[in-house]
């Protein structure tokens, strides 16, 4: 019986070899086989590559070259390959029809396959991406990319998060433009939200910025804007009809463009205005501008000397000029200041105060001022 089984096995091996040789002859290719090492198919009788278990070479094929076709299946057929007859990690098929056609390979070490779509130019899926092992850069060149999330209803459609950021930016957008088209606008970040709400009492927000970091001597800034270098540089613009601006509340009166609730309007600048007294305040007279004064509001004092007269008493020069002569409102801030009738005249760069009657000699006159450009 043992001899009979051995003869049957030998016959089967001979038959298999004869079939392969016959197919090779019919196809006009050469079959090269190294015993127990590797095998190969070639068109010029070359030996198979020593590193390959099976090597197909078309180097000797005349005319148009040919490739290898792996089994073609539909999506339904691929998904029906479950369970597998035997564990087969690395099993490869080509899905020719269905969602996301392409090459699929099995990564499972069980009979239940785990198919992975082999990445190609048009078949990369988010859930197929792996964690990077180094910093990466994607160069789009002159091409644009659009993401759509039309099916998302109650999730963050696109989210970036980090629990380890200690410096730098979670998201950085940079635009370097040296050839801006005349009459057009380039925008680093454009956000547009629109649509007719079918439900009442819905609030739409273009940008929501909330910073809530705790810590000793820390500073939180929800919005930081800086613009410079242009002929006209604006850090923030709300155009006509662009809506109301409210501070300290989410509501304001209908006709209010800027509304400040439960707070104050403060104007500060590093360099305050300067004051120079005139001949009307007497020879060797001087003046002072209080420490926290600005071009918008502040307090100044005229210290008269001998030889006073009515008329121009002092000139207060702004730190930065206005685009046109502003409105200046001056009120007395001392009893002596209230004892004299006065008026003011402004230019783009300064304003002057005039007395209708001469001030007393060696006396101080203090006034508050508010400056508004309209």
C-alpha cells in the first residue's frame, strides 16, 4: 500500500509538471524552476530572481508588455468571502464594482477577514490613515481641496484637539502674497454661514472663541488682531449694515452700533498729549497734562505767571493726528477753571484754549477734555 501511494503521488507530480510545461509552451513562455528554492515564468528562459519565491519576467516578451491580473470580485462577492476556508493574511483581490473599488488585502489572522483598501491616488480614506512617525508636509501645488460634511447633523464636523500643546499654535494659517491682483481681496480665513432656519429661536455664530485657562499670573485672550504695513491698516472692520457691536451683553438697542453694558469706555496710550502755554498765560508760564490722559480724554492744567492777558492761553498737541479736525469738549475741573469763561478751537493735530478775560497771575487753572472725531 505504501508503494502504491508513493506511485500515485509521483504520477500526480509528473502530471502537474506536464500541465505547467504544456501551458508554458502554448503561451510561448519559458518555465524555469529551481528545486525547492523558487519558481519563475519568463519569455527568454532567464532564471527567477533569487529573492522571490515566484518571479514573472516580461523582459523577453516582444511587442506590448503584459501584467498580472489578480482575482476580480464585486463588493458583494468580497464581503461574502466570510468566513475564509483557511487563515490567509495578505490575501489580495481587486474589487471591480461597488463602493470604493480598488485593491483590497486581508490583515486578519483568523478566518474572519479584515479587508483593507490599498491606498491609491483616488482611494485614500480617513479611516485608513495611520499615525505618522515624523513631521509631514503635503504640497498641493496649484490644486485646491474641498471637504464636505453634508450628512453631519449634531457632531463637530471637523475638529482639531490637543492635550499636550505647551507653545506655538494648534492651527496655523499663513498666506504670503507678493502679487495681489489690483481691485481684488485675498483672505487668510473666510467663514460663511447661511441658510433659512426652519425653527425659531436659533442662534447662528460665524466664530465662537472661548478661552478658559487657569493658572498663576496667566493671561487669557479670546481674540487678538494686529494689522500693519499697509497704506490703510485696520485690525477690525464692521462695515455699514454689518450688524451691531455689543460689549458686556448679547443685546443692545436697535439703533445702537456700539453698545457697552455694565462697563466703561477707556482710552489709553503710551505717550500722552503735550501742552505749551501761550503769551496770554504770562511770561515763563507752563502747563501739565495728567499721567493717564490720551488723545481722546484727559486733564490739563495751565500755570500762569506774570503779565497775563485774555486770548490764547495754551495749545494741547495730540500724540497722533486725526484725519480731520475733531470735536473737543472742555469742562472746568477746578474752582479757578470755572471762574473764567473760555472757548476752544481744534485742528487735526491739536486744540487751543482761549480765555475771554485775563487769568490771574501765578494761578493754576485745571480742565477736563473729551475729543471725538465724527
